[in-house]
């Protein structure tokens, strides 16, 4: 007899049916996990996932920070929506963006300094954002290296980019994202049967032939031409690797289910539309992570120069942040703060979607690390001090959660370095000039 714990994920059932040999793959059973439901039975950890969540125009100083450093007992009123998840998030206050004498580019310098580790000299960024550095380590064996979405209806509202000036454009339609993820090319990792796509097989055969011809050609070339040929075919090797993945049966994933196709809410910058589409995106991206389609996501709730507006009004969040007076009784800008409360509610929706998918004895959020950041501390004065930063999830046990960390004027790049190390990027320092740091938030590193 075979004990359940001795079965591995690749084992199949073999037998005879009507005189014909048949094989049936096993679904993802509890026996594939360890006793705690936190790793595979082989001891290999469940794959860690990462995401960025961006919002524009910061928060009101003194209204978002937990009242004390250390274990979070309560949030400031503008993060109160995260209360159900207070043991699964961390809040970082007191970080700043250091300009090194360069002029601040409003609604640009802050966000890209946090996400790329450098203070831009002009309105373009030529180095990759932190999500791409992470995707190059944990995202190379999935169907999508990363997925980007924007809830505002504008595909250029993306804060993810590779080296160079071009952004990774965001998907703006939940229905289109559904088709992209769960359409005809989706391979259910829990399906009993698996048939490689003949078109993929044909493409791989062609590429294999080209590879053989390349090797023959290389024998006739000099050193410089060989180097040029290697450079030219570097992209081909990536395609070959991707095709190899498409010809393999996906590993079973217990939490993977294909959701119903959503119906788009009206795309645009009205706050109710943004909230509705963001909630759909949160559910779809959570399913994509649970099904192993990607391990890196990037979400934009609203752009840095926030175009959010209320129904029937042409006044935007951005305009209010400049022109609205501070209420003498409340001590803050009422309309600006109403937008802030909707934004923080959106972050709670994202965290809740990740936490709603059960995996073993935990949830998808337990192997996720979501980094939430913005472009400014206090939008009314375009401050780059006390930048609001938040993480959610335990990165597969590599992060402690439920803490408020006070940085006391340290560069905001400390968080970028921390998240990279937490998900397995081999890096000891990150950033440029005065934003360079080798100091992680050790208080939350497991």
C-alpha cells in the first residue's frame, strides 16, 4: 500500500479500461501540503508572490499613522478600513525622498523615487521599477511575468517599467483582463487531462530547428560575430523557455478556481466607477495568482495627479487638493479627505480579496507581499516627508506583520530593499545617491 504522504504531485493513476492503458492525473489534494498546510509535502515552499498598489496624492499627516510604534492596536482614521486585517499588514511612517539638490518634479519625483530607488533628474525614468526587478527573479516560470491594471480607465496610468523610458501599459477593462487570463489559452492546473496546443508544438519545433541552424552557423563565425549572434538570440531563448512551459502540465493548485466573467462597469475617473472596476480587478488578480498564471501584479487605483471626481462634478481630487480650504473645525480638507477614504477602502478591498482565497491552513495573502505607495506625503504642500507606505502579507513566512515602524527621516528606499530581500532577490543595497541604502526594516523581517 502507498501512504498518502509518499505521493508526489506528478504521480498519476495507471490502469486498464476496455483493454486500453489509461492514466489519470491526481488533483491537488491536502496530502500535497505539509502538516501545517504552509508548504508542499516535499518540503518545498509554496511560491511567494509580489505586488505593487499605487494611489495618488498621499494622505493627511496625523490621520493615517497608528498612534504608537510597534504592534498595531489601531490605525489612524484614514486607514481604518484596514482594521479587519491589522494583524496582516505593516505601516511605515517617517520615511522621505531626498532630492540631493535637484528640483522636485511635482507628482513625479516622489512616486518614482520610491519605486525605482532614484530621484529623477527629469520627467523620465531609465531604470526598472522594483516590481520588474522582482519579476526577473520570481516571475520567469509563469505564463505572465507580471500583470498591470489601472482602475481609472487610462492605460498610461501605470507605475511599472522596465529599463528605459517606456512604461508597462495597464489593462483598464476587467472583462478584457478576464479574457486574457481565463480565455482560450488558460490551462487549468487542476484539470485531470492535459493536451499541449498543437500550434505551440509547431512553433517550438520551428524554434528548435532555428536553434540548430544557429549552432551550425556559429561554428563558421569569428568572436565578434558570435557575440552579436548571442545578443540577437537572447530574446529567442526566452521564447523557447516560455514555449517549454506551455507544453508542460501545470502543477496542481488547490485554491485555483476560474471566476465568472465580469461585466465592465463604466470606465472612467468617477469615483464609483473606479471603485467598482478596482474591486473586479482585485478578484481577478487574486484568482490569477492562485492559479499560478503570474506571481507579480501591479495595481493603480488612481494616478499621481489624481483625476478622481465625484459623479456630476468636473472638480477633481487634484484640484481640490490645491484649492480647497482646511475646515477650521475638522482640521482638514473635507472633499480631499472623502477621496482619501475611498482610496483606503480600495486598498482594503485588495487585501481582502487576497485574504479570501484559502490555501491549506492559511490564505493566498500569507504567501503574498503587497507594497502600497504614493507620490507625496501631504498633497496640499507637495511634501516628500513622511511618505505613507504600507505592506500586506507575510511573503510565505519571510515577513512579520501587524507592526507600525517609525523610520525617523530615513530614505523611503528602505522599504524597496526590504521587499526585494523578502521575496528572494539577492541584493544587499538599493538606490542611488542619498537614496541608496543597505538598511532593511529588520523589525518586520522574519
